[in-house]
């Protein structure tokens, strides 16, 4: 599996579940439903219902002091989004756009700054990437 798809699905699943208990919930739900409506229209309504059901479960779990439910729900949505992206890889850019809109609405500073690097090579080439300083001495 493409590690980029797995990372994107992980981030998206975590973001959606985190926003389930915030004032930004409607934006998160609407963004996910719109994504499905564009790429898998037959499932869009059921995705909206599943998101709402997950939110209701999470709110009840929090009231009961059940900390495990949020982790389980996060894993569930990460897997669902991973399968969605595997079936429709062309949806990745749209999902990134939705996440970019939702990220400022996350409570607190929940994620470190992210740097995305991508490199592709063939033959006998070298690729050097760094998130910060890099010193290379080739001879």
C-alpha cells in the first residue's frame, strides 16, 4: 500500500473524530459527505448517517468516562478512509483540501507542523531530502 495514502487516511480519520465533539462538527461532516458525494455518490447519505452515529456514540462514551471509544472510532474512520482512497485514489487531493479547511478548526495545537516531501527516481540517481539543514559532501 502507498504510504502516502495510509498517512493521509490516518490524518483524516483522526481529524474527523477529533472534530466530532467540537463546534466545527457540521463543517467536518459536510466536508466528508461532499467528498463521498463526489466520488461515491451512492454511499454519501449512509456516510453522513454513520458519521452522526459515531458522534452520538462518542458523546455518550465521554459522558460515561469511556476513553477507549474515541481511539476505536478513530481507527474505524482511518480504515474507512484508507479503503475509500484505495478504491478512489483520485480523491486524495480533494481530501487534502477538505483537511486544509478543517485543520484551523482543530482544538488547540493537536498536531506538530507537518512537512510533506515527495521524490521519485529511476535509474542510478540520488535523492536528498531534509526537513531542515542538510550538508552533503559528494566526491
